[in-house]
């Protein structure tokens, strides 16, 4: 049994094979991927949509917990990965740290937080928030929606703040869904988090859905070493 008196603000605790942050209570979760087996897909995450490429946990120097989820890409098809421990939800906030680990071309997708997601491959539904490569400062963010497989960009490519991005740099990405308002911001690890979001109003997808990560280009291979999600209007906390 856990002794509630031993919890301190900001201290992540072991909860089954995920991490529960006591600041957020029962509505918020985080993982450094350090609790999972190296060389295997995380045990309580499920592949969605196209399943061609299997993301695997690997030992990664410089990662926050000593391991990271690595997605080695060979296909540009839409692939998703849901964290099954999270409740199906319409409103949430997601915070991830991720990076490209190989050379990339302009406009290529590095990694995407995904929310309100459902459907099968070719008939995907959900809001996806892209961390992509190229353009001003060499990295960008956007939001797209998938409705029965049709993709529409609802926040156009917006450059991340300086300094410029290079391969192996870690980037933070905060993604919030609250009713019809979708908001994003992105920043380089080691820089201050921007105070404001880029936001858009869209009512196309109102239903609760799975929450997780996604890819949508054949390059570059990428890693994620931190994933945090919060609900009920709470803020997804960092490490």
C-alpha cells in the first residue's frame, strides 16, 4: 500500500507499470518509458491504424529516464500508438519530449501527439498535432484533423522558436483540447516554455477517443522519452 504522507509535490510514483503524478491525482499520467522492456513495444500501448512499423523501447543515452520509445520508419502511412492506461477522453492536455535521430527533409513529420482518435486505417478520425522538420528555424508545428480518413490542416505550419533545430535536439510539445478549442506550442529543450499557445476553433470531432502518439512520413526516425497527459482542465506536468 502507498503511504500518502510520503508523497511530495512533483515526485512521480510507480503505479502498476506506468507513472501516476500525485500533483494531478487520478486524472493525470506520465511515463519516461523507463519501466518498459528494452527491445519491445511498451506493454500497455496498442498500435492503431497502419501497423507496419512497430515502435520499440530502447536504451538511450541522454534521455530523461535512460530509455526512449524509438520509431524506425519505413512507411508514410498513418500509424498510431494509444496509451491504453489513459481513459478515452474528449478534453485533455498532452506534453511530450521528442527528437529526430536521422537526417530529414523539409516538411517531414517527426512525431505527433494524437487525441480524440478512432477508426480504422484509411478511415481515421482524430486531431493530430505535428512536430515537423524544415522551414524557418528548421522545425514547425501544426494541427490537422482526420475525419473518416480525410485530412485537413486547421493550424498551418508555424515555425518553432529559435534556436534552430538540428538532428538529435530534444523538443518539447504541449497540446491541449478543450471543447472546440485546440491549442499547441513547441520549444527547444533548454529554452523557456513560450507563454502563449497557437489556437484554433473546430467542432468536427467532439467524441471521446484514444490518446497517444502518431507518425505520418517515412522519415526521419524519431524518439520520445517523456509523455504526460492530464484531464479535467489540469496541466500536463513535466519531469
